[in-house]
C-alpha cells in the first residue's frame, strides 16, 4: 500500500525522473484491475478503492 501511495502521490516527480513513466496514470492502472493474469497486490487494490476507482 505504502509503495503504491508513494508512487501515485509523487507521480509528477516520477514522470520527470523516469521517461518510461510518462504515460503512467492512476486511471490507466485502475483499468488494468481484473484484466491481468495475476491479481493486484492487496495494498494496490486498497489504494485504488480509497481513490474510488474500483469497487
């Protein structure tokens, strides 16, 4: 949970430092929920729920 929160709370800094993260967004991440062959980490799921992006 803490890692996902830190990443998305500091996304602008991450995008500046890591070119591959330029298209990263919370909304895009939420769209992947339930669509990947492996489940999201429970902490990541909790964060997305807190943000109201998944049920």
